[in-house]
């Protein structure tokens, strides 16, 4: 039995102070369950409301692409500087130290390689394994306008249903086929469809004209995809512009791990995302960090 001797009557009820209920900091997420909000707080910084996701899931259809030949040597040293790691469960289990305590976003769709029609994907893992791996979110590719558009949308909605059941967020990744035009009109369509059907947040590409219409017309957070490797100043400028135009962060892969100095690049991108460091100053920071690394 509990020891009841010496128990004092409670008296500090602060009856003159109303209970405080704070709105959740992330766009479109206030009505989510506590567990999913907690997982989203492992992806997005509650302080800035933004995220720097490090994407290394390219091997699920490309194999060991440049910079990902040895994840243990090339990627593990970058982990302290990202907010979230996006990868496959195979790489997570085999290569990422379990001491990594930041957000994990697992690639949940797959099937075809670069040798086949990429839109012909299926769900490639179940929610039970995601929970076993302590994932904060699962990512699924959505091919609006692709040959297997409906199939990819159904992959997403099935994942959303399972995620809602267990409190795991769903990241819808808008995929652009070779015959699709990369413009604001297309991305408004793709992002809105994903959000309308229940995606927790969306990853999409930046376009220099009208990107703010993509972010403003999407009721959930949008994270900018880094895309192919471009010069460092261009990548930093793209990240800066995307955040200024409404993106809730960036998900970069090749523009970080294929940079001349990946550590310097990821540190600099983090400043751009979380502290609005302007591109010219960001390039100066990158060059300084790179030179210090080489000294």
C-alpha cells in the first residue's frame, strides 16, 4: 500500500491563471494526434518551424550512386548536422548507428529500377516494421500524370491510413516524369492532390516562377527537393528562395554529399534554412569552412 503518512493537501491551483493550450507550430497539423505531432517535432525544428532533411535513399532504384558508394564513410559523418535522415530500412539497419536520435524518414515505396518504368511502384514495407525502427515518417512516391498515377496514389492513401492508425506521418514525394513540365501549375496540382488525400507533408521541386503559389495553395507543409547536383551557390540560392517563398525546409541529397566539402555544405545549408542566411553570405561561409577543413 502507498505510504499516506505526511500527505499534504494540494493548494497551489493557480485559479486565476487560465490553462494554456498552444497551437502546434506546423502548418495544417494542429488537429493531429499527440504521437504524430511528437514525431513531426523530430523532423521539423519547433524553434524555426523548418527542417534540413538529408536524403540518401537514392539507392532504392539507382544502386550505389556517386557519393553513396560507402554510406558508413560518406554519410555517417554528416549526421550531426541534419535535422532528419531520409533513407531505406536496409541502410538504416546495416549502416546507421543506433545512437542517431533525430528524425528518421523511411522510403516505403519501391519496385522498379532505373531500367524500368519508375511509376510502377508498390508499397515496399509495412507499418509494423516502421514502428520497430522508430520511424517518424514514411515516404511514398506519387506520380501525378505518370503511367501508373492511380496506383501510386493508392499506395499513398493506404500508407496514410496505416500511419493515422499508429501515429506515423506520411511524406508524399511528387515525382516528375521525363514527359512532364516542371512548372508551378503542375506542382500546384500534384501537391494539392497529395494534401487533399491526407498526406502529412509534401516534398516537391522548386521552380523560380510561382513557387509561392505552390506553397500557399497547399494546406500542409512543403519541403523542397534538392534535385540534381548544381553549383554550390545555385544550390544555396535555391534553398534560400524556397524557404523565403513558403517552404518548411529542404530535403537535399546530391547537393550535399556530392559537394566538394559535404560537411561544410550541410552546415551552411542549415544556416540558410534555420537562420535565413543570404546566398552570398552562405557561399562565403561554405568557402571558409571548406578551406578550414583542407588546412
